[in-house]
C-alpha cells in the first residue's frame, strides 16, 4: 500500500490533470457562458481538495494524517475509526466515500437543524445556496467529494495486487 503522502500526491496530480483538461475543453467553447462552467469548476476544485485532505479513507485509522489535519476536531472522527476496520468497508469504492460524506453531513446538519426546528431560526441561505449552485454545481460538489476517495482506494488495490 502506498504511504499517505503518496496517496495525496496521486490525488493532487489527478486534480491538476483534470483542471488542465477541463480548462482546455472550456476554452474550446464560447466564453459567454463562463459562469456556467467556472462556478462548477471552483466547486469541484474546492470539494476535491477538502476531500483529499480531510475525507480520506484513512480516517478509519485512529492516528493518521487526515485525522491530524482536523486538529482539535479530530475527536469527531474517533467513533468513525472505531466503527470501521482499516481497509474494510471504509475502503469500499461505493460505501467508503458515502459513509464519510453521510457521517460528516449528519454532524454538520445537526446544528442548523437544531437551530431551525428547535429555536425556529429562519435559514434562507440554504435555499439560496442550493439555487446558486444549480444542477452542475451540485454534480461538481458530489464528484469533488467522491473522486479523491476513489483514487485512494484504487491505488491501494493496485499496489496490493502488485505485491502478490
């Protein structure tokens, strides 16, 4: 298995190639609709980097670089590390990224939900953000969150297959 820094380098190299390719394809089209392609690209890059650095499949380890990057908030990932055996379901191509996204989503949604339904705080920004991102932005968000995890898992499988 590649070390954590190798995973990070692979994921960042893939991001570089994807962005260069995306910009190249975008430059072939009309520049009038720049917002339609630029905002999703920014969303993709931002969520990809977030996922690369903070939502790694190695969050299932009690001590790992992704855990350490969370700083004092790494305690949020201790239950996740206890729940998943390393390279078990957390390294599954479908369930692994989905489990981390849902886990973090549940934590992040708890506060606004409590404020909205418990204290009746109005949150129009949620709908505004949803409308601003649009379908392409939401798709870019999902792909940006999932793709680095897939690269990590495929690299693990590739390198473990080569050792056999």
